[in-house]
């Protein structure tokens, strides 16, 4: 490497450091700390009483707007029946993002699982504008696996969200009723 | 101690560190939603360890380490990086949004727009780094952590931290040169 090249690199490093230094510092939304404290003391106390541990990050999510879909899965058979429980519901405000947490309880680790998300009309997954069906490959660990989905309702229609998890010849469906106000 | 007294004691222990912890959560997680969840989970965990926390001389580093461990545990347990990488890269807001309304260039729309674009390019470039590299370069070059503080936080040797820092800057240089942000 030539000296000029080194000097150029050092100059770029300084420029990059200056850029990084000017990166805006993230600030919490007003009231977030108070909400987080309130949830912590409430849930912490509950945990102390019950020693029940919630899964993952999701003790609460942004602005407390979380819905949990929890399903046991992959026990036997190619198509597991629904659990029989009523379909959970979430009410969203128009054009206000809301996080829905999918929690998959897997009895064993699974590589190359496929998750397909079918969204109701007028509801989008943040970052995937205009896509009503999104499929990607994922890996699940044994135990609880969490996938937060930030949804945005662009029309008041609402409908049913369907998440289908497939692995080998087995699959499981999770449904969520989405109402928009 | 009553529940109310315990809650008050907990708040006195943790609140002084909120801003730094929140920024750390953001730098670790890379997105606002995950940062808030991580921050929340830290508080819940810390509340369960209030007796231990009360006897720690410097709660800040302890809380930071717990947060980092939560982040690592979560990474091991869940595979959702792809979703969030795409989401954050495409949305391109959160960390950038406040810039236009503040900052030294606020009176100069052209300069402000240029700076905003540079920041957006930088954030996209950061999103292309591995977590290990992104976290080190952000903590060191943006948050002002010393190498030894990063070592203490991550449990990685200083030499490795230095190496990651160097490689992260080099990769950023490549990306930002390719997209024209750096000449």
C-alpha cells in the first residue's frame, strides 16, 4: 500500500468518524420512560410473585401496542388443526403503526422453515409497501421464537391476517382479526 | 419495604441512566421498536434484581452489561434480522427524522438537506454492517465509548474491538464511496 493511499484512507476514516459523530442521537418519545417504568414495576412485581417469565423482548412493545399470537406447533401430522380458541383480535388506528408479536413455540429446532404472511386488504407490513403476501425462510430454535411485525392500516377495511409456518411437510396457521378504526 | 417504596427506590437507581441506556438499546438493536422493547425488558429484569442492583456501586455499567446480554440472548433465540434490516432500511426514518428540525444547518435548507441525505446514506451503510461491527463503530465513534468500556460491555478483547472498529470504518468507507457520499 502506498503512503498516499494510506493517507487517503486515514482522511476517509476521519471523515467517517465525523459523519458518525454527527449522527443524531436517538431520543425516547415523551412519556416512554414513565411507561416503561410503570410496566417494569408492574410486570416485575408479577414475576416476583409468580416466577413466570415472559418470552423475549416482548414484556411490552412500543407504546404498549402489542398483540401476542401464541401457538404450540409441530407435534404430529401434516396439518395441525386449529387450537379451537377464538381468533384473537387487534384494533388499529388508521395509519398508525402497531406491533403484533407472533410467538412460535417449537418443540425442536427447525432450519429452513418458511413463514408466509397474508395481510388483509389495506394493511401493510412496514417496509413492504404494496405487498399483501410476504414469504421468507427462517430458522426456529427449540422453545419460544418471537417475530414482531409492525403493521400499518392504510384503509379502514380491516380483515384477517394469516401467518402460515411450514417445515418439511407440516404446517400451522395463525389467524388474527384486524379491525381498523 | 412496601411496594411503593420499592418502586421509588428502583426508579432512583435506574432513572439517571435512562438516556444512555436508551441510546445503547438503539445502537444495539438498530431500530426504534426493538430498542424500546430491549429497554423495557432490561427494566423488567433489573426490577427483579433490585436487591442486587441496590448494592452495586456503579449501576450504569451493570445495567449496560445486562442490556447487552439480553440483546445477545435474543439474537441467539430469534431469527428476525432479515425482517428488521429490510424494514429499517426502507423506512429510513426514526433516527433521521429529527434532524431537519434541529441542528446547526436548520436555517440553511440546502445545507440541511445535504446533511440529511448524508445521514440517510450513513444509516443505510450502517445497516449493511454485521451487528458486531455496527455496534462497535457506533458506540465508539458516535456514543463516545472508550475501547475499554466496549470491552467491558461486550466481553470482547480490546484487540478484537480495535479490529472490528477498523474493519467497520473500512467497510463504511467502501459503501459510502460507492454511493458517492464520500469522494
